[in-house]
C-alpha cells in the first residue's frame, strides 16, 4: 500500500512550487522532503518532478498523480473536520490575529468571557499591527479593520460593524496655528500619522454633499500605535486621525477639538477573514459567532489592519 504521508508531502511540494517553500509551510527540513519524494518516485517507478537548479515542475505523470494526492489529502482533512463538527462541546486551540488597539479596546476584554463559557477551548492570539495571511501563517481567524472587505477566492469574511474616525487637534496646537476653515488650510497644521512612505502620507476626507479631499502631508511624528499618537496629539505636537471612541472623553473635556467638523475619513469595517473549512470546527465557529454578537458599531474599534 502507498505511504499516504508521502502522497501528502508530494502534494505540498508541488503546490508550493518547491521543497524550500513546502518545508517552511510544513515545518519539515527541505532535505527530508526531497528524500521522501525521491523514495516515492522509486516506489512508483516514474519521475514526478522535473528538477533544475532554478525551478521545479511537474512531469505529465506528476500532474496526474498530484490530482489524486490532493484529493486524498483534502478528503482526510474534511473527514477530521466532519468529526469535529459533531463534538458536543467546542474544544482545542483557536489561533487568532488582532490589531493592537482592537485587542486593547474590545477583543482583549471579551475573550476571557468566551473562555469561561467554553472551558475546553484554548486561544492563541497574535496582537500585531500588520496584515496576517490566515492560510500562509496558520491562523484560524484574522481580525481586520479596513475601508473595504477583501474579495478573496480562498477566504470567507464575517462583518462585525463599522468604526468612525475623526481629525482632531489640541487647543494648544490651534492657538499656535489658526484653526483651519477649509480643507486647503490643513497645510498650515503639523500632523501625526500611523505610517508614511518616503516621509509623506495622505488622508482622504469626505465632506458635505459628497465632497472629497485628499490631504498630502509630511507628518512630524509617525507611530504604528494609536495610543502613542493620542498622547502626542494631546501635547499639541500635531493633528491626527483617531477613532472616535479613543478621543470621545477628550473632546467632551475640551482637551481635544475636532478639526473641520463635517469633514471626516470614511468609516472602516471591522471584520474577520478565515479559511471556510476552519469555520466548520466548533471552537472556531463559536468564536466567530461570539465576536459577531459582541463587536458592533457601538463598541470601540481599531481602524488600520
């Protein structure tokens, strides 16, 4: 009988386009993969891969064999997930990625409640300000807050709600620089931003009657952490765009003011991206549903990842 593990290894090598990429994805040394596939070719009595110093390609026999290997692997995974669906209680580890401010403001406080509700579930959360590819990095749920939801052929999406952002500054800054009366006056203000390219960045603002304005600027201070930017805005270093929940109390207390009321960035969508099959696993499915129930437009949200 064929070694089914070698069939899976061959499919991974073929689909990743090489031994090194497959080794990284599987956590298996490149040399071991090469040896196992070579042994498989000997047992089959046929060459599956055409090797060269720069590339790897399938032979005609390899193309046919790959279809059967991939089908076998996918059927095995589907069988395991079907069994997982009939578990009466969610269990196992759920891997989730989350932007920093979203974790601090909403997801972090919510997850202990979820874990109390499902005591057999473990959560491994990556808190970081960079996009995460669920398939490439082995994450079950990638939380994102973006202007649009990605149209993906390999990932499903679940929308949770929208977050609003404001352009704000301190009264101290506006004493040094007169408050802008039009969007063109924004060039008079120092700015702070989450990121820049070659020292510059841009804000897209929307105003009355559908008007739009792009403000290109060179921020004095760049940080990939919203809390750090808020501290600098309060100290009068510059104006910046912040989530409304983060500056609501400062606005009420007069520590911050909204710049150009009526002009705001577009709302962002808080959502999850995940491999559809992972949502069949009870623990993953329950966490998605839990977040959908508790992350809504009235909750504080991040807006960058």
